């Protein structure tokens, strides 16, 4: 198992929710944290929180959809700490809307953040991760391996992450870099409250949840263990594990059951 004491861990979307919990979990293990987030006020507050617990850190406001901004942030992290050992691609957004009613710009925005944001940060960090024989942790979802009604753009972005990072794993494994894909189900973060509706504005109808929402801290604990063991695929929670197996062993049944469970959410969104 890897020891993260003194290692440099970059976390995107770090100022709140799951990203904050991940950064704090690595900080508790003695890691040095590079916190990237597009919200300057939340990032400032988190920077102070890390400082209060004595963590060596660097907090940088970054929009991960801007490739040059990602390059600049990673360069600043290396200038400050000398290396990068772990990259956690966590920044993400969602939408909840039937595709027929959804503006294409909404799909494009979700894919830009979730997929290209991870690609941009990984491209910038990869030379340093190769030098340190480091780890890339990428947040996917149940929607990364199974269909999810009302979230076509979100599911597309997460499926794309698997194609990209599983292929990248094959490219860099011989050079000592591990790639960890994390697939949770529902987590008690703000992502559901900040999801986009069909018109690109914040969604107004309630989210339907299957199973219980996991706490960000419990998911962060599981991610930390998975990173230390370099697990290639992490199914976080009972719902995610059940979805994995049912979607593979009985895909038609899974699709019907999932659509029946979540159909009301889409119908409410039309009202």
C-alpha cells in the first residue's frame, strides 16, 4: 500500500462537497494538498480550513474547462512543491432533463466540465506523474457504466471517462502510473442542487434517489484506500455494486427498472 505522507495531491473541485472531503482525507494522512476550484470565495474558506489543521497547501482558482489555466495551475504546483504524486479529477456538474427538451448547449457544458476538464488536468499533470510514478484518480459514477434516464449528457461524459482513462491506463501502466476509476451512486453533496435543467438554468424539480445517499466523508475514505492499493475500479456502496452486476447480467431488466424508478423525476421536470 502506498504511503501518502509528504506526497503532493492535486484535487479538482476541492472547495466543497466530495472534493473537500477527499482533500481533507489525504491531508489527514500527511499529504500536501493542491486545491483547485472555480469558486474563489469557497476556495479561500477551504484554504483557511487546511491552514488551521497545519496542512501544507496551495489553493488556486481554476476553471478546468480552460486548458491553459490547467497548465498554469499544475506548473504553479510543481514550482511550489517540486512534484505531483496524485491527481484527483473530481470537478463535475450534472443535468436532470429529458434529452428531447434539453438544449444541446447543456449537454456540451456537462461534457466540457466532466470529461474535457479531466483531460485538461491530466494532460498538464501527466509528465510529473510519470516522473513520480504517481496515481490518477478519476471520479466516474454508476452512470459511467450503465444508462441513466434524464441525464444523457452526464452519462455520456462519464462513459467517456472510462474509455479515455482505461485506455490511458494501458499506455502508462508499464511506466509505473496507476489509474483508479471511482463509481459511487448517490452522495450527499451539492451536485444535485447545482444540476442544470433543460434550459441551462439550475434545475427546479427534486432529485429521485435510489438507496441512501452516502456521506462525502465515507466516499473519501473509500477513495483513499483505493488509491493506496491502486485499485483499478472502485464501486462505492451497495447500490453501485448492485447496479454493476445487474446491468451486466440482465441489462434489459436494469434499463426498465431504472427508468420506472426515475421516470417521475423527468415528468415533474416538465411541469
